[in-house]
């Protein structure tokens, strides 16, 4: 060890990020977890079998109007909300007014939030639990992709046939 390392008591870490050797699929909606032995636990709901990219493709975008189609009534099953944030690596989204949780916060005089108390905020939910909401049909719908005459690719609702992109 060098003298600089001896004085600070620190060592350089030579650990490399673990790459999965094998994939194991599950029916549950879970984000990718690397287990012991280099086995990655991957959700069939988020990633198709046979793919090499483990980051799932999201069917919703920020600003979309969605309806929660599965889950508990308390979390917001049947409610309609706007997508506030998308986390593709985890397969999760944050929807306005859905899965609202309460958190106790401390008063912090140095920050912008000077008052403490109980704060309500939206927690992330899995994207497979929501479906795009069609305002024309007033129902949740699947989407199809269509290429317009000008060459722009848009999302179209299956139930009404209307363009859902803003």
C-alpha cells in the first residue's frame, strides 16, 4: 500500500459491475434483480423472452392520460390520471392522484420546505397496471401505431380509432 493510502485508511475497490450469466423469468412484475451466481431475475410482464436489452420499452409516455386497471381500490383501481414521471429501467411510472402515500417530514430551516408534518405524494406503480385512456370512447384502450401521410408515426386508440398523441 502507498503512504497516501495508509494515512487515509482507504483502498481502491476493484469490484466490477456484475453482468448476468443466465436469465430467469418470473410472472410477477418486478424490476431486474441480479441474484447470487450471476442469475438475473427478469419479469415477463416487463421484458420479452429472448431479448438482450433488459430495459423494458414503455407503452406510456409522460403526459399521457391513463387508467389504473389492476391493483387495490386504495391504490386507485379504476381512477384516471396523468403520467407525471416515467422510470423505464424499473418499469414504473408515477401517475397524478394514483397510489398516494403519506410521509412524515422534518422541519428543515435551510431548505425551501421549512414546515414539517405529514406530506402526501404519489408513489411509483408498475406500468403494466395501467392502460392508456381514450377520451373519445371514455374507456381504457390498447394502442396501435400508424404512419401518417407526412411520415409521422402516431399512436392510435384501438376502440375509437382516434389519434392519442398530443
